[in-house]
C-alpha cells in the first residue's frame, strides 16, 4: 500500500508560505505586479512524479507576484471579503479532512456543522426558523438554486410537474425583476429555461418602484405562474427594494418572491441597519454570499428557501446505494445542485462561532461606517461626485466626464496601493468602492481617498499639460 510519511512537514511548509503571505498583507501591493511572468507555472507536464515539497515550493514562490491581495484592508473591488482568521484555519482543516459533504452518512461531522450553520444563519437574518439553507459556491448558484425551487413550485401550483414532464408544454412562467437587478439573476433564469425576465422600473437608487410593480403585475394573466425577484443591496447604490410594500403585492397574485441579497441581506444581523430589510422575511427565498460580508474563504454562498419541501422537490434525487436519513431531515445534496461538494460549512461555522451575534453585528456596522467615511472623503476631492445614497457598503462616484473617470480608475490601479473598480451606472462611467473586508480600518479608507485625490490631480495635470 502506498503511503506518504511527511504530512506534517508538507503541511507545515504550506502553512509557512500562507502565514507569510497573510502577515504581509498590510504592506503588500494590492494589485498584482505589472508584467508578472506565469511561465514557471506552465510548460510541459513533467514525465515523472515530483517531490510534493518541491511542488508546493514552486507554486508558492512562482504564484506570489501574481496574487491579488484581496485579503488586504486596501482592497475595495468586486465586493470581495477578506477571510476571517478562524475561518481560514477551519478551511485548512476541512481540506485536510477532505470530506464529501453531499451526504450525511458520508460525513456526520460536516452534516452536524452544516445544521448548526443553518440555525445560526436563519436566526441572525430573522428568517423563518422552518426554512432551510443550502451551502453553494456563491451568489450565482444561490440564485439558481432558489429560482429552481420557485420555478417548480409555481408550475406545480398550475398543475405541471417539471420533474416528470420537463418544460415542454408547461405554461409560461412570468418572471418580473427590477430594471437594475444583478446579472446573475438573468443568467440563472437562462439556465432554468425561463428566458429573459420582464424589467420593472426603478427609482434613482435602483430600487423597484411599488407603482411600477403594481402595473407590471396587472399585465400578468390571473392565475398564471409568477416569480418576482427583488434585491437587497444594489451593486452600485447598495439600495434595498421596499420589501414591506412589494412582497404583499406579489403574494396577493399567488406569486413567489425571491430576494437576491448577495451584498445586503446581512444588514438584517445589525440592530442599527435592520430597518433596511424590513419585510424581507415574508419572501419565499433568499440568496446571499458568505464570502462577502461574512468574510468566509472562497467559495461559499447561501441559498435559503422558506419551504424545505419545495427545495427538496427541485434538488432531490434517489439512488439505491444511498443511506437513508432518519426522520424528515434534508440531506445536504437536497439543498444544492451539487452531489459531491467540499465541506463549506467548516469555514462558515468557524466564522460565525468566532464572531458570535455581537461580532457579526459589529462587522456589518463597521463596513457601513467605512462606507460613510469613504463617501465623505471622496466627496471632499474637487471634481468627485458621489452618486448614491450610502445606506450600506457601496460608494459610487464619477469624476467629470467618462474619459476622466476611466483615466482616474486606470491611474489608481497602476499605482497599486489600493484596488478600486471601474464600472458603468446610469449611462455614466463610474468608480465603485465596495467595503466588504473585515480587515479594512479608517487608515485604509483614508489612504484610498488620498490615492484617488492624487489620481484626480495627476489626470488633471496631464490634460492641462497636453
């Protein structure tokens, strides 16, 4: 039997490299080095086995200059969190344990941890305690999972069994979405064979207008299968749809309400910010990311469905070799599109356990406070216009015309000390600052403001001199 004798030494080597990387984040350049050469990682596949120590050493040294310091307090791009220490260590354990988390019998320990995560998440977010939570790769797969349950449920009410008959001959599912929803909603709908949704008009912060939804619902035939996707945390404004007004409108028509809360659903865990999601608990499904606000290592999203039976009907399967679960508890694979999957619950459990209820609330509040400080600082820079009401973690600005804004973004990224993202919102080029990392402090925010100030001055000087 082939064995490996030096697990301690090999993992210690990896841990040393990982520890040095993490310890160096405060001073590390955030943007990968320009001209980084990936050649050492490519080339021909070796003909013979290589020493594991040499493999780890090569990966750690050759990849280093090409890494983006997303865990730095100075990374403000793409709504990417910075993994919490306990979650990182638990994830390392999870990799070493190498559990297949799809079946309770395959890993009772992971199933128990996943059940705990489910209870804690529902409690923290104020969602129905009878709901169920699936741990999926991210917000995209969470939207897909929830909308699959929605599709099957509304068609089942209309007398059509998707599991048996597929979509051929099914009545049309009417899907309404905010005009500024995240693109992953449309992608999930495409995967599910539901086609393009009907956009509903929004206000200047991207929030669905109740009058517009009322009009859109009036155009849906009575009794037709209906799904409406709302949003907690707009990608540019951070805004929240008015759930208390919108959800009852949909339910009065027999529809299913899904809430894409990848960015903002965690506001429910903060007593100070909970008002932003008032009424969200009345929806039928919710998606969010653990690797954003909760700062769990990649990858981990949460798909939450109020009716466990609806999720089981959409995701479940049977096989002769499966070990039955006592009682009515859902198998992990019945909550997600995956069968075999990694033990995502270990890192998520560790993040929640290490923070506790008060720590989660404090983290959410600090991210919002950092966003307010960012907006105030950027707003003081001549020529910078803050475009959104800063209600959560997103700050979106423009610097004069589109060309100037894009030039400022390019200058910031070339500088490398912070990462801010360029984007486009309401037909304008914008610079978007996302506050998602637990490690970000006031000094990091102030540095980001200073880098933008320098970029604005440099771009202005270059144009004046040209």
